[in-house]
């Protein structure tokens, strides 16, 4: 299968993602699905700053008439005692056990469809305490914009996935020595999710993203 890489500006990247969301939201056969929530996942290594791309989508989506529920996966990590059960530097745990997938689906991704509400966060990852925030209402047509790392293929109930990709050499260069233990997880992950995201964006040069077309 041939692959074409299209360099884009940061502004054009945001525009393309918004177009992708709006096209999917219309539903098949141009049938308007304006009242149905859509769940978008922006995934990438922390050094790619998926949160910044997710944040940049809020205003243009709202300008296009879509309410936005902005949620971070970091607010739905499992308790520290479970995340670190096999040690503080276990790459297998990082890859498979850190995200509370059940809670994220139950409180956000499935709930926004079934009950038109969502929980903005469950647990503060720094204090390891419940955030105790209440449920927020989701207006018809809400787009949930979720950002995180190591999230694709984990069973999250999402409709669209944008993955910010790095070459192995870039990944190693951007990983601080104290976090070198995470590299095996991210390297395996890159192989596991190949072909899964709806849109892959190369961000080896942060100021010069490139869309990958297959």
C-alpha cells in the first residue's frame, strides 16, 4: 500500500481535523445527525502535546455549531496503588494498566450518548484523590474531544481517532533519561496500532506537521 505524506501548517491541521469531525457527524447518505454526540480521541506521546491540538479544536468546532466537551485521559487514570502495583518503572503496566477504561467509558464516552451528560474528570493524577466534580450536561450534537497517550486499541468508545506519530529516533531523542523505561511501551504501541487511527499526523518537526495518506 502506497503512502503519501502531506505537509500542512498547524492551522491547516486544525481545519482538516474539524472537517473530518463535521463530515463524520453528518452521518451516512448526508443524513443530518446534528443531535448525536461524536467522540474524538487525539492520541500521542506526551512530547507531541495532544492536549494542545485538542484545545485548538474547541473554538472552530463551536463556531461550526457543535458544542464541545473537553476531557483529558489524565483525569481518568487508575489509582496510583493499582498503576504502580508492579513497580514504578514497569512498561507493561504503563501500556495496559494505567487508564481506567471502564470508568472513562461509563462516565464520559458511553454516558454522553445514553444520558446526554458526562463527568469532566474522576481523579487528580497528581494527588491521587477524587476530583469530586459533578456531571455536566451535554447539549445535542456535542463533540467530546478527548486527549491522551497510549489510548488507541484499549476499548474506548470513540468514533474518530487522530494519532500524532513520531519516528523511533525522534521518540528516543524526546524522552528524558529519567523516563527511558517508558520507551518499550511506546515502541510496542506504535506497532500494535498501525492502521487503526482514522488520521495519522507526523510531528517529528513540531512546527511542521504532516498528514499521512494511505
